[in-house]
C-alpha cells in the first residue's frame, strides 16, 4: 500500500510538472507578419519574425527588399530601392501578440530613392536605432492585425544625385538623421 501511494504521488507530480511545461511552451509562440502598408508604398516586400521569450517580451527580426524603379514618363523615375535588416525586441504590457507594445531595434539599410517628392535622388548605407509602438488587434487565436508607428535615428554614408536617372553627383558625405521608419498595418500569423 505504501509503494502504491508513492507511485500515485510520483504520477500526480509528473502530471503537474508536464502540465506546467505545456503552459510554458504554449506561451513560447512564433509570429510571422508582413506590413501591408509597405506593399502599397511602391511594392516593398517585407517580413518580420517574432519569438516570444515569456508572456511580455518578444525578440524580432525583420527584412525589407525592393529592387524596382517606376518610370511614369520618359524623363521621370520614382524609386525606393532598398534592402533593410533589423533585429530587436518588443515589450507587451498585457500579453505577447495582444494589445499595446513598445519596441526597440537596431537597423541597417542600403538604399537608393528619389523622384518621390523631389527631383533629386539619394543612395547610401544607413544604420541606427528604431523606436516603435503600436497595437495588435487579436482577430483570432492565430491571426492579428498589427497597427504601429516607428521612428529611427542614426548615421548614413550617402551620395546625392541631381535626378534618379541621370547619375550626376551633387554631393556626398556622412550625416546624422532622425526620420519616420514606417507606418505599420500588418497581417500577423501566430504559430
């Protein structure tokens, strides 16, 4: 009888321990998202991957890539060519992938943009820190719509051209910047 009670206690304790491990692994989710607003802005494909560390913090890595130029007349070109890499974290006051969040990330970008609001064009390499915030609207257990804004500051080594297509250099050098990073309306899938 004493051995049977010991065996039952071991199984009950194992069950509680297995249940606790299951709850912990359930909160360690992965989310993949894409910002729809970047597709609207000159068809820039992008992806973010987040991994929940606990119920309030996620690590994230992001990638954007755009290699296209848009000619809308014989002497005018619009472009926002880039490859952007980011690595950072988000803090969720309530739970991961639910409600408000604040984020901080390091970002590197190679870019070539011009013809959008001004006639000149700029190309270069930039790196710095991104601060962001937003709200994840939980549509279902596995799908969110993520709204957010981000700003980034850092330094860039740049070359300024007279126009996007002519290649005439106006100036080159290094400068500090503080700019909007993105307006975010993202579809987020949680696994």
